[in-house]
C-alpha cells in the first residue's frame, strides 16, 4: 500500500492509462548487489557489483529496497523517496527512451522543457562540480534521466526550497504534474 500510495501521487491528475509499461514490482528486504559492466574510452570492459536501492527497467519492472521505501516515507521532507524516484523513471520511459523528458502535452511544451531542463541540469552540474549550494541532490547531476527522477523527489519533498532555488523549473514541474505540492506543506 505504501508503494502504491507514493506512486499514485505522481499521477494524481494524469489521464488514463497510468504507468502503462509497469508489469511488476519486486520488493527486496534492503539494498542489494547488481552486476554492472562499464566500458572506458579505450574500449576496455570491466565487470563489478554495485549496491542498489532500486531500479526501473524500460520493460516495466521496478526493483525496490523495502527498507529504503520505508525510509523515504519516514522523513517526508528530506528530498529522498525511492518510490517517487523509480516511478519518475517509469514516466520518463513511457517515451520509449530514458532521457529525462517524459511525454508532454504539446510540442510547445517540449521546446520549453528542453530549454528550462537543460539550463537547470547544467546549473546543477556546475554547482556540484564547484561545491556551490544546491537544493537538488547531487546524484541528479549524473545524467538527464537521473536529474528528472531526483528533481521529482525534490519537487514533492522540498517544494518551497525548490521554488526559491529555481522558480522556472518549479513552474515547469507544476505544469507537468498538474498540481502544486506547496499547498500540501
């Protein structure tokens, strides 16, 4: 019920079908290891295990650490919520790609999203690189997909701080999610 309730928050005012790609949700008791391979610039591939709290696969599977689901709800204003994060990836993946740009209402929205989102993402990367203050968790500087997921967590858990930090990105998220979480806080 906790996972379902958190997931529903992201789609409160969205039209059906909701989460059209989600097929299964796997709950692990806590963080887990996942095999990962990386390729460096010379083409050398390395294999290693990484610790994960959750994953969202384009095929519709979500993997969540139950411990971290509970932690995300225990501190509702810390900017961290695993369910918000992984289900934001599912919204992003509805386009067929994981790019940080979910399905939007109009072509004009895509142009505005691209401008505002790119500026905010670049700003976060700079703030992280130069140890400048930022409201959005530094993990969001990893790539555009992670930026959207982390931004969603921040939007829902630290709305007033995000609006002060970047009113333009906040307004864009109000338009996308079709609600303003500041009225809840």
